[in-house]
C-alpha cells in the first residue's frame, strides 16, 4: 500500500464535497424532528431531488435551476407525507417508509431516459485572497457555492431555533404538542412547514450528488446517504452544530476509504466500502450505551386537535 499517493490537501477538499449532501439532508431532518415528526423518507426525497435536479439542469443548461427544481420537487413529495401524517393521522414510520419506496420508484421512472448523459456543474467560487492562501486556500476556499450554503444553513437553523420566537414555538410543539395547542399554536401547520423545509433540504442534498459530486444520473446513486442523515441527527443529539461534526465525520470516512482503495490497501474492498456505515452504527451504539438522549418528547407521536 502506497500511502504517499494520498494527498492530504485533496483529501480535506474532497471531504467537504462528500459531506455537503449529508449536511443538507441532516439539518433538514433535524428541523422536522424538532417539531416532533419522524420522517424516514429522507432517502426517497434525496433520490427524487437528484433526478429532478439533473433532468432540469440537462434540459435548461442551468445547475442552479436544477437545484431550485430539486428542492421544490422534494418539498412537494414531503407535502404528501405531511398531509397523511398530520391531517389523516397515518403512522409516521410506515408513511416514511412508503415515501422512501415512492421516491426510489419515481426516480427510476423519470431518470431512465437520462442515463449516461452528463450535466453542467457548478463553478468554483472565486474568494479572492482567501483562495490564494497556501494549502488552506485549496482545502477550504476553493469550492462551489452549495458547500458554503450548507454551512450557512446550519448556522441559520441554529440561530432560528435558539434566538427567534418562531424557533421557540417549533421546539415547544416538538416537546409537548398538547401544551402548544392549549396555548393557541397551530400544531399541524407548524409541523407541516417543518416537513416542507426538511423535504426541500433533502432535495438540495440529492441534487448536489447528481450535479456536483457525480454530474450524471445513475439509478440509486444516493446509496443510503438519506439513512446516514437520519442517524446523524441522533448522533448530534438534535443539536445543529453537532450535525456538522457528524456529516464531516461520515464524509471523511467515506473519502478516506476511497483513497485507501486507490492506494491499494490490503483490505477487502467490500469492507472498506461498508466502513462508513459500520462506523456510524458503532457511534450510535456508543451513544445508546451512554444513555444520553435529547430527543423531543413528542417525537413520532400523532397529534389530534380535540377542540
């Protein structure tokens, strides 16, 4: 194995790219779960965003338009989940799994004619002197706009939940929907807004995979990232800042295993490919063993307004 073939500068730069779709999906799901809703359909919304974003970009020649379409399509898909779970009181787990399967089937149907095509991708941002800094410039300041938007989104969600009245109401709904309802808050509407936001974020994450990481369409290309995003929310103990840590941890493991394969590591390829998921499971087991949880008290519980 030739470790000298692994360039640490490119490794860090690739880590940021690899973590971006996870970060979008995870921060969206965090907001959804903070409102007291468990949506297991993240993977389905991501793959839908990936195919819609790719098709839109190929059709109109605009990756940014592709991202907008992806966010809208996944938000609309999540709207069905919201209506079924919040107004028709269907089981959140079963409905989320149905959303996942719907997204997989829908994406395969839409994307079939576009397999093998290439799409325009986002250019790197010119950050002036920052991009020219030796080593750090290439690692941290030579990325496309969506990498930095994902970080700004996490900061915005953190500020929203911590410092705004609307964020406090959202958290109150997630902790005790009955109490929030008694105070006059529209629990179902608040949760539906959170679900739409989570869907849009998942769509952006999916589109990043098909428009930036691998600018082409391949069926099933999200490859379980949506499920990892769900796990990262638990790993982060529902804290936005820790979502960044979780996303970059998984992104780093994923990039490292690819580099180890390229360097000829004397480890079975299947084991290296599975390592990001194995490490994620291990981290969740450790968290469970510690017994420290910060899940919203009403997470996954249906709400029915009695008056």
